[in-house]
C-alpha cells in the first residue's frame, strides 16, 4: 500500500510539473504579446503627435489667410477705393469688348488680370479646402486616439491575465512542494518498513 501511495504521489508530482511547464509557456506568450502591444502604442502615439503638429500648422496658416482677407476687405472699404475699382472694372470690360489688332491676328490670348473680388473668391475657396482638410485631419486624429485607447486597454488586459497566471503558478508551486515532501516522507516510511521486515 505504501508503494502504491508513493507511485500515486509521484504521478501527481509529474502532472504538476507538466502543468507548470505549460503555464511557463503561456507566460512567455503573454510577455511577447505585451511587448507587441507596447510597440503598437508607441507607433500610434508618434503618428498622433505628427497629426497634431500638422493640424496646428494648418490652423496657423488658416488664421493667417483669414487675417489677409480681413485686411483686403478693409482696404476695399476705404474712401475712393470703390470708384478706383469701378474704373478698373470698366477699363477691363472695355478691353474685353474691343479686341486689339494683335489679338485679332494671333490665337494666343493674354488672360485678363484678376479683380479683387475674384481674388477674394479664390482665397475663400482655398480657405474652404483648408477647412475641409482640417476637419478630415481632426477625424483621423480622433480615430488614432480611439485606437491608442483600445490598445492600452488590451495591454492592461494582457498584463492582468499574465499576473493571474503567474500567481496561479506560484500557488501551484506551493502545492507541488507539499506533495513532493509528502512523497519523500512516504518513500522513507516504505524504505524503513522494508528494512524492518527484512
């Protein structure tokens, strides 16, 4: 009976060792996963910082363009500016109506100069395009922030799972030490019994 008990305890010890090896393998896999997630977080953080810097630059450019348009609008509203512009517009219309002898003989047409209103319209279109790009960049930045938050949560989950498995491994180690001690005691009792019977 002592021999059977010793064999049973030895088998349990072997099973515990196999389980310990399995948990050790799981811990190594979790560590690799944690390192991978940390690298992804670093990359996404760098992309987020770059997007924020680009957004700040475009915001400054947009503010500068708005100031230029406001200044141009104030200059157009100055006394005498309207009459000068109307004369310029009339002269430009005359040039369009009466073609010169050079233009009648040549197919190459010189494009007329842009008026202040047309220039402001083009600036307005550029501002709208910059604003749309800024909105798209903001949405992309929000997506990056959401992805970083998700990866951080995954990192916390993996770390918590790894700590739980390590704790389970240590608890199992205490049980294994107790079983090993019991098996050694049983083997010693069996040896003494055999010597006494001999």
